[in-house]
C-alpha cells in the first residue's frame, strides 16, 4: 500500500493533528477501541504535556500488508467416502512490513520545530540536562548545542518522525491493556487494538513487533508486525 505524498507544503499542525491531510493520502491508523467500537485513549508522554491520544496516524504506510484468512476444516476418509467437519474460521492474521519516516531536523521548517520551540532552544535545554553527568565523569559533551540541519542520526530524538514512531511503539507496548490503579497493578480491562485503513478495519491484538536499525539505512527504523484480528470488517474497493 504505497503512500501518496501530499502535493502542498505541510505545516506542523498537520503532524500534530495526526499527519497528512486525508484528501491527499490513503491513511493508516492505529487505535484502541472497546467492545462497542468506542475509541479509548492512548497515554503518550512525549507531548508538550503528557496527554491521551485517540489514534496514531502513520506518516508512511506499511510497504507490505499480507492478510491470511483460513477455515478450520477436518477431512477424514472412511470406507464409504469423505467426512468433513467445519469448525468455523481461524483468527485472521495480518503481517505488516514498513519503515519510519526519515529523521530530519533543521531551521524553522516542519522538521526543525516541535512544540513551538526552535532547534536552538531544544538543544540548549537537552545540553543543560546532560551537563551534570558530563561534569561528574569529567568528559566533554559529545553533542554540540547547534546541530547540522538535514538528515541525522545523532539528533534523531529531536525529529518529528522519531517521536511519531515512538508513539507506534507505545501503542504496541500497551496493546489494549489497561491496568488497575491499586497497588497490585493487574489488568483491569482489555480493549481491542484497531488497525484502520481504506481496505477495512481489524480489531484484535498485536502478537509480535520486530524493529531493526540498519547501518545501510541509518536515517529510519524498519519494522515487521504480526497482528491477530478477532473482528475483520472489509471495505471492498470499487
């Protein structure tokens, strides 16, 4: 499912509001819903003030989506013919492969400004946090306050693409489980993780997610995800 890039200049509000405009792309969302389909909040701690989001929209859709649907059928040969037992359907399995957006910083553009602060202010603040540690170990700060603009690995934690991918990982970590606030910390409720795109909606849970950081492609992360859909509603394209 290839991403159709927007044909206009993007603003930071596009990212804050969930990514690219709906009219310019085929969107792909990760959400959490209850048994009736009502959205449930995802707690994210990388917002200006830790807050709840109700969906995470991928900046770049998965490059490959494989949907496996299978029946549970037992076939037994007898002396007089075949006997078939039909036991319903297996849980649908989605296999997704993709990459994060590129880690870019610079200037006052979309990628250089986050939460209304310029790069310079952001890096000065992070340098202040590192200073006591560096002084205690008597080492020089390996990260200067002012970065080189453009693609980056050293300063990727300040790139919007990095934080957007972090939200995807957080959604995987929570995986629809909500914990009690008492001292025991048991799971108090279990919701569905919903994958939603133009081909349909898939309610279930994330079984596995593998992440790779490859030196041959240093400016993004790669991932593979296995998703079990307990409720599949397909929207057939016309």
